[in-house]
C-alpha cells in the first residue's frame, strides 16, 4: 500500500496522470489485497474450490445490480456468440482457475507466502508499460 501511495503521492492533488478517484481506487485495491490475505487465512480448512466459487458468486451478486444500473440490459443480452464465448473463456480459464490456484496456495503455503505473489504485479506491469510497444509488436502483425 505504501508503494501505491508513494507512486501516486505528489500528483494526487495536482491532477497529474488522471482523475483523483482513479488514484484512490489504486490505494483501495492495495488495501483490499492486504485485508483479503488476512481474511483468507480463515478458510484454509475449506476446499479451495468451494472458497473460490463462493467468492466469485458473491462478487457476481454484488456487481449485477451495478451493471444493470449503468448499462442497458438490452445491449448486454444482444452481444454476439463470440463475445459471450470470450467472456466465458476469461471467466473460467483465467479468473476461476486463478482463484482456485490462489486458495490452494494459501492452504498449502500460508497466507503470508501467498501474498508475495502480489509483488509480481507491479514488476510485470512495469515491464509491459516500458516495453509495451515492442511486446505488442511481437505478438501482432503490426509493423
């Protein structure tokens, strides 16, 4: 959390680098990671699949009213089949699988060791930002 605050710090009030609410969202995400690891320790005796299912179901129930309030439901339902297949693939193969792995890691290695994974996110994000154009060119057909 301190790292996020230091990165945002000087530009928070000077309107540099985006709106203030986005900066507070980053700090809120850091706080959420901290609380999530401490809270996840309570579930180490429950199957990781059950915990991941419960967490994703709870998140869906919380987000559904917000999505329905902000977006027209008619536009959501009329999405094409490839769009729904992409959403399903992202939900199952990335999000759900990652949550199951994460809760398996907490059950086997402990919450403190599992929290070390979050230290890789800023490093990998920085590498993509620094070398983003080169990284994207390697995997696309752009010149």
